C-alpha cells in the first residue's frame, strides 16, 4: 500500500529555485478552496488544513492572506481542475492534477512534458483505477498498533496503518481526513505531521533500476514541476538509487 509520501516532487519543491512556484500553487489552491467553501477557516475545514500545510511548507503569511482576500472579494480568476494520466519512464504510472484558467495551454505543457521525457499520455481513467484516493498522514513513531487502536477507539474508519523506518503512515478514506487529524492531535498535542494531505496512493509499486530510466524520470518530474498549472504529481515509481 504505502510509500505514497516518497514522492520526489515534495523534496524538489522545497529547493530555492522552486519556492516561487510553490507559493504560487498554494496561493491558487487556497483561493479556489476559500472561494468554494468560504473564507473562514473555522467553517471551512479543507481551507484550515490547507493553510496549516502551507505554513508547514514555509509559505509566507502574506501569500496566504492575499489568496483569502482575493476569494473574499468574489472576483478574480476562475480556475478549472484538470487531471492527466499516463505512463512515465520505466513504465511507472502517473497522475497529474492541475488548476488552470486556460485548459489548452495546460494540456499542451503537460503533453510536452510527457512527450519529451520518454513518457506516454493516456486518456481519462488510464491508470487512476490502480490508485486509491486516500487521506495520508505520516509522522514519527514506533507503535503502529497503538495508533490503530487509538483511531478505532475514536470511531475513525482507517484503511491501513504502517510502520517503516521510525515513521508511521496512516491511510484513511478521504471523508475521514479531519476525524483522523483531530483524533491524533487530541491524543498527541505535539504531533508533527511530515505529511497530511489527500493523495492518490498506488496499489502496486513499479521498481525502476535502470540508470537511463531513473535519469529520464527525474527530468520528467522536473518538466512537470516547471508547468505553473500543475498542482500535484502522483506516481508509483520506486526509484532504486545507485
């Protein structure tokens, strides 16, 4: 099931050169979330979670506030969601989620990222059936059974709890996101979530060991990262670094 959080995008997005794009993506996502569900984080749990994640990723307060103010104003851009699926280098499966105000531009940029980097773009549903849309939480810990028991006692529906290398991963159905989060925080007020988001979790992993495929995969992910409209990239690549 797991290792969903081993997504190279996350570490890449925190390098200095990616910060501006990261801020832009959070700003766009916060704006859309606030516009759709309300600008008050207390009444919009998705917005509250998103703001917490943005702060953890060191997005400046003014970026967050500007996005909420824009949503409060009621005007501004209209963004549509777009999802692209296909196969990346080493025959791994890839899902690309976008927020766009120009679908043709976004499609062209994403398609070019696939075409130029040994990847193949498919139609809707090409690989999505091989992923589970889940709430994912990752934090330090050493007793996965205690965590499972705690969540069950809190009447939370949990898909799986894993322990690997001193990190506990909790997987749950999407509607359970806030129940999981609240139950963990109530029991462990000082918990530090390394990951807390909705993700497409691969049902199987594709091991990539070939040097050329690994190099091409990194170029492919970097190309997608360069697309301003790309919000998230999910894949099932298990990179065996040399």
